[in-house]
C-alpha cells in the first residue's frame, strides 16, 4: 500500500549566532492510512520541528529542504502558501501540547470551531455549528451546545484539549499530527485523551503522528516508532519490535532510565545516560551519540551506517548488537 | 525506596488536623466563597521517611508543601516540628531544618547570580561559618551533587536543566537541613536526566540521613523512591500507607484509578480504561458526602450523603465507605467477581 505521508531526507536548518543549527538532519518517515507513528526523543532532538516542517509551519527564519515530502502523492514543497493553507486544517491537522496557548483566549470555542469549518467548506454557519456540537459530543464533552459560548479559560485543561481535538477533526482530516497532546495533563486525563484519540482514529481511519518524550505513551499507542536523537532518527521500526529488542545504545539507555513498577526494584539505582547532547551548530560529523555511548570506538567519528535488526526494524550504529565492546575511547564525559 | 522509618520515634514533621481555607471571589458580584485547599489533613513524617504525595493538579499538594515549609499559616490545626508547634519557631530556625527543591530549575535560580553565589547565599543569610570558608563548603557541596568545580562561576543560563536542578539541590543541602520538601523535582527534566537526579536524591538521603516529602504526579517515580505514600484528593488524604502495600493493593478506588493510569513502557498492554469521567470537581463546590463519589465506579447510596470516616490501622489509613464494614466487604466481593468476569464498563 502506498503510504499517506512520505518524508525523505528532511533537513531543517536554523541560522543562529555562530552558524547554522542543524536541528533536523536528514530523516525519513512514512505513515500509512490508519496507522500511528510515534516520534520519541528528548528535548531539543528535533521532533517538534519535524512536525512543523511537515505542516509547513516552521518559524520564518528556519530553512526546510527534503528530497520529498509527499502527502497522498502531492509534493508539499511545490505547493503555493495558499494551497498549503487549504490543505492544513482540512486534510491534515495538528494538535498542540498546551491548548491554553493554541486556542485564542478572546474568542469563544464555538467561534473557533465554526471558523475552522467555514474556512474549508462552503456551507452555512448553522451547519458548521451543528457539526461543532456533534464533534464536541464525540470527544466526550457534555452539554456541548452550551459549551460553544464558553471561552477557553472557562474550561479545565482536559476539556480544552478535547476542544482542541474536536477542532482538529472538524474537516475529517486524513492525517493528524499531535505534538505532546497529553504532556500538560494529569495522568488520569492523559489515559482518557489517548484512548479518545485511538478510538477516533480507528473510527475515522485517520493516520496519526504522535510526538512525545514519554516511552510509556509510545508503548501503549504506537504501531510504528521512530527514536530521534540530535536531529536524526537513530532507531525505527514496528513498536513491538523496537520494545522487544531495542537496538541502538540510546534506545536501550533510555529504557533503563525509567523505573517500571513490578520490574525495577524500588530504590535500585536507575540507569543513566552520561554526558549531554552535542551542539548541533556548525558541522556535525559522525555518530552524534558517541560522546555519551558506553560502546563508543574511534570509528564512531565517521557517520554511522544503518543496521537491520529485523524486517522493518533498523538502527544507526557502527556496531551490531553482538559486536559491541565497552568503550576505551579517551576523554569520554561520563557521569554528569 | 529507602530504609523503613522507625515508627516509634516521634515524627520530625507533623500536620495535625490542618486545614487551609482561601477566600476567593468567583465573579465581581458574588460574595467571596471558601476554597478548602487543604481539608483536615493529619500527616506524619518520621526521620528517614520518604513520603510520596500524589494526586491530580488542584488537589492541594502544593498548598500542603507550603504549609510544611511555613510559607502559609494553616487556617486551623497545627504544624509541628519535632513535636513543637511551628508557630513558635522563627523563620530562620525553620529554614535551617526544612528546605525546598522546586519543579522548575529555570525559574527557581536567580539568573544574575553565579552558581557559587546561589549555593552560598543560605550560608550568608543564616550567618553560618566564616565567609572565608564559603568557597570550601560550596565546592564540597558541588562535588557531592556532581557539579564540576569549573562551573563555580557560571550563570544558570549556561547550565543544562539537570545541572540547574543539581544547583538547586546543592543550595538546599548546604545548610545541612533534616527535611527536604521536593515539589515535582524531576518533572521538568528529560528522562535520562531524571534518572540521574533520582539516583542523586536517593544517595543523599542515605548519606545525610534526610527526610523527604516527595511530591510528584509520576507514580512510577513515587513507587521507586518512596517508603510511604499519601494519596490526596480535593484537599484530603484519602489513603496513606506503606508504598509496597499501596502499590500492591490500593484500597481506595481513586488510588486504584491513579495506579491504573500509569503508562509503563511495556508493549501490548494497551491503554487503561479508568472510568473516571472527564471532570475534576470544582474545589469551590466540592460534592457532598465522599468528594470522589461522582467519579467512583463503586459509589453507594451512602457515599452521596455522608463523608466516609478515616479508618486507621497503625499509621495506615483510608477514607472510603467500601472499607467501613461487612456490608461493604460483600459489595467488594461482588465487584471483584464482576471485574474478574471482565465485563467492560461503560463510561
């Protein structure tokens, strides 16, 4: 089946003092209809910029280029801004982390929901209003008709995020990009929102790219996962494969950092990843993880090749899993 | 988890029937109303305890920590340090014994002071030791929390999030307090940094014999680090027990829902169905009876009208009608059957 979204060799550069910040460094992605892809990584790894690049919402000074960004066969890079704007919110929609900052505080939620619909559909306000009510009910908001007159500040965080989801669904998009949709919410609400997204996705056959820092979320919702580090995808594959046999030293390291009730003994020392993320300003050469990797060797100063763990599960490292030796490279910063 | 607390010694920090009520004006024309942020809370911290405090946002966790730090005075009830009322002690005294570590190391450090100044400030404020000894104390403490000495003259904006949190920890520890109130100390950090800070907090606990109140929304972290856990809902502690017991067999339906909501990185588990309903009640208008009843799958007639009593057993306790008497025992048994039959409930 042809993927709904195909991204090949996506690069995002941001000019900063001292050169270019290579925030996203040549990543490939593909999402099929009805599929959930999770992009996971720590702050600054380029996961959010990747999503903004796909939506063509990057900050003006950021430069994007890619061999290909194809949505349903349409090359997005060749679209005029007007055509892209028509596509956004209609065929592809985005859900942001903090609904308080992405909803307009001075308009009612009804206004904002209806406006989204009217911007893309030739229809009456009445019809748009009915659809807004319908969707608010669908995302679990009671007394939806009366909620339309509410302003964002009158709703709780969980409700605001539901409104945000309803808004993204107004035009029945084929692709939803959700950037940390539950990070600002309580754990109990987080589970509900993720469940809601999963249900709606199944019901409407949407594809979803979910961007998160939380491997717990990934394990529970992803079909496919891409682990990002310093602007690159270091490991990608079906979620079942990646969690069953995490293969990049960064992925294994991350999983060891998280205490898992019932598995990690309470009070036991948690795994750590020493060192800090390298600067991505100026030339970046070789494996970006080598300064923090316990298996680093001199060869790691050269760009790491892709290795295949199993069908559709690959990672970027000089050493396949069996061939790793504890690092002897001098000057490795460890500990802090 | 750290060593079990001695239960016989009297608590180093104690809340006795503490309430904190704020007057809030909801709209311009309404009369101000009372918001019970903390409602009749009794809590004990023994030397060496790591007490985890969990609950949703708005449940009163932070107000509770402010009461313990002496930053707020209780409306009623008493806060005791070493068995003596806190009202009788000076702020200076309190600050030497209890120190906070806050969530956001970006906001809690003065951007115009160097690391050395930030860590030394408590020493100066409290006139501890000679000024000439400051440098030694500061470098010792930096070494202890894992900050290289070359960062002595750096400013907070030159440090990473993890390093800033280490500065905050060094500042809290430089006066050698006994009690640390950690308010979401790792929530703003990446997981790889979070684990370093948790390891450090556990080491420091053992090394300095510290007592922690560890506030967090992350139950995996609390289970890992806490020896006891208190679950808070709408200003009340609805369950407080030993961590191992609470996580193995939560008694209150809310505790259970919280535990169920934890998303561990394990594949094939799917998403939990907590049946909690979408809305956290408005704390200005708490529901009558048991405040949790509108969201509770086990709510009985009685839960709508009467607030459940606090059932105690040693220092353990739970506030829930389900655990009150035999009748409730039977209801539980039926529920247990129902849940083993795995009939999915509808929201």
